[in-house]
C-alpha cells in the first residue's frame, strides 16, 4: 500500500526541523587543532541553534549526533565523542529542563556504555513532561536500521507489513516527519539519516561548517523554507 501524503501545511514555519551537523573536523583542521576541538565547538553551535529554533517557534528539532557508521572512526575519536556526549548531557540536562525542552534519543544504543545509557535515561525522565520544544538526538542511528527493525517487529508478530505499520515501529514513532532538513558543511547528501521520515521534507544545504552555524544561518534556512511551495505530489492550487 502506498503511504498517503501528509496534509498540506498552513504555516511557513516548519513544525519539525532535522539537522545533519557536518564540518566539526574540517573546522578544527583549518585552525590547526585536533578534531576534538571541533567537536567541542559543535556542542556550542547546537546550543545556539536550539535557542534560535525555540525563538522561531519550531516545535521539534532532531539533530544527527552520532551515526552507526561513526563507529568505524578511529577508536580514540569514538572514545572522545562518547566522553564528550556524557559530559554534555550531565552539564546541559538541567538547563534544558528549566527551559521546557523535552529530550528524546533515537537509535540503537546497545553498544553504548552502561553509564552513558543511564545518563540518557535520566535526561529523558527529567524532561518527559516538558512541552516548550522537543529535542530528538539521533545517536547510534541509521535510517536503514530504523526501517529494518520496524519491519522485523511486524514480521515477528505475524502482521502484514504496511506503511502505517512500519511508521508505527520506527524509533521516531509519535513524532511528525521533518518539514525541513538542514545539512551544514557543503555536502549534498542525507547520509542514511531519517530515510523514511524525509520523504516529503525540503532539503537545505549550506557551506557553513557546523561550529560556525548560528542564529543568522538558521534564520536564513527558515526564510528559504517559507518560500517553498510544498505540494506533496499534488498540482498547485493555482494551476
């Protein structure tokens, strides 16, 4: 069964923005610094973008923090990323909670350390009832994995595989699909991110490396989105 397209939106501000935060390593290399320097700067950029998204009235923000493919990076970099992740969570979760942000993690977390999984669960529980902005952090995530595990759940239950069934089994179940995908760093691909969910999203690519991405850059992306005529395969109403 072909999935029915979503209803046409009435608002020019996207309900859900997804971001591929690319360019930390190149930003650090350009400054003669180790990649860790870029990853720490990337955390500050994420903080800026979260603040700006709230200001513009974005309801859902999903950021691609660590892909399944990232496990193939050098062990020292992976270890550093995991340490940075757990420190950032410990430092930021109370601030997120005070500002009404609800935190959710999507992805396969089986390979994460027990302390990291515990910290993630603590952040989710702390912010569970917040409604100001819903922040989804994709870690250990891959779009192909997400579709496969949703289909496997249906097969294990002996259910017919349908679009609605797969959507209900995705790690993003209950979250509206992204209206806008932003990728920084100059690359023009989606890198196995939210493959199912991005079916009708507008795709915005910019050359700015992630640590330099800020309020003006996000505002430019939202302004561009407001110019788009989203038809979801339909003929424009004026035609």
